[in-house]
C-alpha cells in the first residue's frame, strides 16, 4: 500500500511540479506555465510511446488525465493537502479507468513503466550525476 501511495504522490508531484515551477518563470518557451490540459497531453504522450496507444485510447487517456489534473490542481490550490486515504481512493479509481481503456498487456506495460520512472526518481532522478538514470562517473 505504501508503494501505491508513494507512486501516486510521485506521479502527482511530477505533473504539478512543472506547472508550479513554470508559473514562477514569466515568458514563453520551456518555462511557460502548463495548464492541466498540457500536463495531461504530456503524460498521455508518454503513455502513447510506452504502450502504443490507438488514437481512440489516446483521446480517452488525455481526457482522464486532464480531469485528474484539474481536480489535483484545485485540491492543491486550496492550500490543503489531500488525505492519504483520499489519494489512495483516487489512485484506485484511476487504475480502474485505465484498465477499462487499455488492454491487459498495455496496462501491465504501463504499470511497469511507471514503476521504472519512480525508481529512477528515487535513485537520483532524471539527468542527475551521470546523466539520465542516476549517478555515474563524470
């Protein structure tokens, strides 16, 4: 259960980090603010590449991620952190919805992909010492 909650927190933090950090950087380009639709598209693009979504699946996933990001943004902007049990329920609901959209093979591949992303984040993150994948010689 802890890993599921941690996975949800990491996914949410990754998605929102871009939005909050970029809001502090005025102007266009890489530092431009990302709205929930942009974040949803970014996440869906990652999923499309990782599990080979059809166009119909892609549209459904974008809609799902957008609704989740809007709800998450609203929760965080209220100044109160959601309770762990609430986040767990949201994660379980997301998994149910994804299972309805994806094939079993796609869902399993996505779960593995998310786990790998989480492990990379926990071991030094993306582009840390030694480049993508974590520590290494310079």
